[in-house]
C-alpha cells in the first residue's frame, strides 16, 4: 500500500526481520490533505499514481539530467518499484544539487533504509547510519516536517537497542507530532496503541475520530479510519463504509477507499454493490486494479463464490501492479489456491509454479506446491 502509507517499515524494522519485500513497503509520502489536482508530478506521487509519475518523470529527467526535482521524482518512482540502486543514485544527485531541500534528504533516507533490508549486517549498519543522518538533516531543515518525525517514530519503535531503538522516544514523537500536524499526531498515537496490543477499542476509535476532527478533508485519514472499522477485530462495517465513501468524495481517483469497500461488500456477499464498486474503481483509476485483488482475497479467505474470486484474480493479472500493491506472484498463488478449491488441480499447479518462477523465494507458494507432489 496502500494507504497508501499504511505502515512504513523503517531501516530498524527491516534490520530486525532481515526480510522485507519491497512490494510490502508502504509509500512513504503518499499523503493528500484534500481532493488533489493529480496532474502535477508531486500530486501524482502523493496520490500513489507511480505508473503515471514514471511516464512524466522519465522525459523530464532525460531532457535535463541536472534538474534536482526531476531526479527526486524519478528516485521516488524507482524506490516505489524496487529499483534501489537507481533510486539511491538519483536521490544522491537531488541532494547534491539542493542540499537545503528537506524532501530530498527524506527521500535519500528512505532509500538508504530500504536498501538495508537486503544488505549484510555491516553494510546494513552503514546504511542505517546514513538513514539517521539524512532524517536528522530533513528535520533540521524543516522542524515541522511531520513525515520525517513519523519516520523517526517508526525507526525508534522497530530498531534494536544497539541501533538506537527506543520505544519511549517513539511515543514522545507521536505526542509531539500533535503540535505539528494534529491529524498525523492522532494517527501516530493510534498506530502505537495498536502495536502495544491495545485492546481498548473505544480508545482507538476516539483517537481516529480526533484525527477526523483535526482534518476532515484528509483522504488518508478517512481511509485509515475506514480500515480500522473494517478490520477483523472491529467489524463496524457501516462506519467503515461511511468513512470510505467520505474519502471517495475527496478523491475518486485513488484505490484505497475502493479496496476497503471491496472487502466489506465481499464479506457481506453484496454482489450488486461490489460489481458497481469495481466498475467505478477501474473507471477512475485504471492503472491500479488492487480492489479486484482485495475482493478475490476476501472471497478466498471465506471460501465464498470462488468463481467470482477466480475472475477477480484473473482481472488483476491483466496488467502490471501499481507500486506498493500485491505483486503478480501473490496473485498467481491466490489464483492457484482458488483453482485448487474448485477441483482444478492441474491449473492450480500451473499458477503456483508461475508464482515461484516470478518470485523464487516465495516460501508459501513453494509449500503449496509440495502438497501436490
């Protein structure tokens, strides 16, 4: 993701896990505070339209290789699609040409942190040092930069003590963000409460409602609240639908609200509403078919209308995914599981083999294949 910034995995997180596929990293800066004009390059990035941004940024950079903004934008595209070496080189170039731009330093930090996920321990430590230095520089240049503050919060939360992890500092940053960006601050507090296995649903709901009050025209806030209400632990679907629909009023061209609604309508087996929703989602954002994927996944999990699930996964496989959305290997694996349940073993095996071919380290797909052999 989606949100597109549902949870940003920091260098500390990936160092601890030692495995974090780039496709699972949520977009670091996909934040839109209103119904954005998605025609400008930065607006496209903020709305998660990285396919479109690539089409705009590549010729901009080719026409002027020394344009710091073009290098920055293309670095965001390359990071989003997992081209890390190119993303790093372009982020370095942007910083070298404009050292006083906080967004450029934040981008270089994010690239460094992501690269650490696949590095050996010594290189990971070096990249982690670069990550922290660039984050600190971003905040030094703009002490009200909410994104940089929250990124540090994630770092402090996930990083081991030896690398500077400190959950107290993470909580302090969440609280401090309230004074910089109240909506972000309430979301940050909710994020920490959820990771502390907070069982007080009323408290969490209160934090999310405070975020809405702080900025009711923030698409991302509406989607986060919708996701909270739609979660398996809460299941207040009417409230989730309300918040997702409010998000769509702000921006019909982003996929996240459609994805939340696709899950709910699948669970409720509201087929007419689901069909209408998916047509609307494709009409307004044809580059991102993730609502179809979510509908198929929800049906598969519940063993419900598997022929529909098959059609949704096949639809998702008709184009390359948008950045930060499920990759093709995941879709092939899920399609294989659907075909298995439908009794079409040969087709199921073919889909699982395709998933492993596309992603050789896809352990779940490998385990599925073993069941057939």
